[in-house]
C-alpha cells in the first residue's frame, strides 16, 4: 500500500512532522489525494481545490506541488471533506470525497467523522486501524468540470500605499486597505 510515493508508515511520519500531530483526517486525506492523482491522465498540469480548510489542504501540500502559497491550491470554506484536481486550462478534473454511505461499514470512522462520541471515548487505535484497512473504500470519485471564472487566477491589479497605515494594498479594495477599513485581526 502506497500513498503517493511513500509507504503508509513514511506518510504517517511526514504528517506528524508537517502537521504537528497524526490527525485521522490527514491520513484519509492521503488516500484521497492518492486516488485523485491515480484517476488523472499523466503529464498534464493540475490545480487543486479543497472544500474544507481543515486537515485536507496539508495532504495536498505534502503529496503534490500544489500549495496555498503558489496559488495552485484553492481552499474553500464549505466544510465538505472533498478534494478536486483539475487540468488548469480546460478545467476537466476529478473530485474525491469522503462518502458517508461507505462509512457504514467502518463504525469507528463514522463515529469520529460525525462526532458521535466525545473525543475521550473514541478508540484512536481502532480508528487508525480502520482507516488503514479501509483506505479508498471510504471514498467516492466524480468527474467534474471547473467553472471558467474559477480557472482564471485572480490578479492583484494596481497597488497603492494606504493613506492610513502607509502599507501597500490592492487599489480595488477601496480608499484604504481592508485592515484599516475595519477588518484588522488586531486590537
Ligand atoms: Zn491601511
């Protein structure tokens, strides 16, 4: 059993060092990315979409050249456990998602995913054993076509110095930068 170019245990090791902990979602995410990549034609350039910011983006960043920083990975705040890889010009792609119907055969995984038990009652060992055994059996694959407006990368456009903080910001945001406009995360 391999996840990308790694053995299962090598992948777990990578997850721990990159993500800081061995999150079950990231182990399943490894199988998801692996299945998606296997379902794509070779030799084309792909971008990725994660439909949740939780865990899954790290599986994409560990196993593919797509990262948030290079713009090849888009993270959507939908909270759906799904990842799509698509041909970056035409938009033809493959979407892999964690399928609740298939989780029926894997009770510990279902209990974890749907938060059916408090964390301290979860059997972590059994959960990881299930995930390892189930792998792709928890997943479903769809062919998708990404909308043209999503394919076009959003350019920053003209830049100016904000009259309030003096830092550079994209002019399309208005008279001042968004932080000075009230969206600053700092007190
Ligand atoms: Zn400002």
